[in-house]
C-alpha cells in the first residue's frame, strides 16, 4: 500500500475498510477534487491505487450510489452524480408545450435583493436569526405564459458572488450557476406540497384572480454534506396540477 493510501485510509480504525474508502471518496467530492459529472476510475484501478481488494472498493462505491452521491451508467462507468431537480416539477405540474412535449420552462428573474431573512426561513437554512440573505422572485413561463411563481432564498455569505452576476447570464437552471459561480453543489432536496389561495404578488404575476386555488411546492436543497443552501417556494395554478403514482 502506498503512503498516499495509508494516509487516506487511516481514519477511524474501528470502521470497516470499505466505509473508510467511502469517506475518503466523499471528502474528495466535497472539497471539489471530483466534480459532478466526473467519471471515477474503475473498481480495479481504485483497488490498486488504495491497496485494497476490488470487493472492498465495490462495496464503498455501492454505498455512495445508495446515498445519491454517485451514479452508475450502464456500459459507461460510475460518475459523480449531477443532480437536476427542475424536472421534478413534472411530477406535479403539467409543464408541457402546446404540442404536449415536456419542457423546462423559460425563466425570468424579476428581482434579486439582499434583505432580512424571515425567521422561519433562516431556521430552515441553519442561519442566525435576523440575518441578511438573498431573495429572488422568479417566474417560469411556457410559450410566454406565466406558469409558476418562485420565491427563493439563499444564505448571503456563500452566495455573495451570485449578487454580482449579470442576470442575462442566468438561464432556466439555477443549480449549475450555483456550482460554477459560488462553488455550491446541490446534492439533494426535500419537498413539501401544500394548497393555498392566490393573493398579492403571486396572484398578480401569475395573472390569477385573488382567491384562485394554488398548489405550492416548498423545497429545501442541501449540499453534499447535508448543509441546507437554498429554500424556495414554487406556486402554480391548481388547474395545471396533476398527481400520478403507480401502485403495485
């Protein structure tokens, strides 16, 4: 075993070797040595590099796949997962063109400001009470028709560079921008679906009458180490809502 391997795997000797390797690979991803979309060496190459058995390597990779950090692509290998959560809205809203094709809606950021973060949102983002944060209002449109109103909050310090970004450079997907601009990678998200009534700014921007039924999806997105880094609430007219599940 090489000195590099000995140092990397020394860790807590009470842990199984495969667990220590999984922790090493996880740390490499967290610190940016391995980026989303990167292909990992084969099990045999990793086993050789770290001086361990291929079966141990296989078990470590399986754990990271189960945790959603890695993904296996048939015939291609194992990759650092590149999550995309925008399409998760397809589970709830009919985001389709007039021809019926699924589509990622156009995006328009209507405002981006630094302001006092509401206490409830600060708590969810593990931020101090009465701290400042970045608030965005974003509209999602299909064929020019507003479909979703989004309120998004980000912690100020890790996303300070986002405030300097020209909004014309921001496309329909925010998470790749968080990665390239702020070195913040969204690895997973929890979502909560509720029902509300249209009022205030959402009603106006969605061109709905006050009191019209809305479906709301609240999302808390977290980094690879589980730190919450984005809170958002997406609101859309109930007429666009759908719920479909296969029960076996």
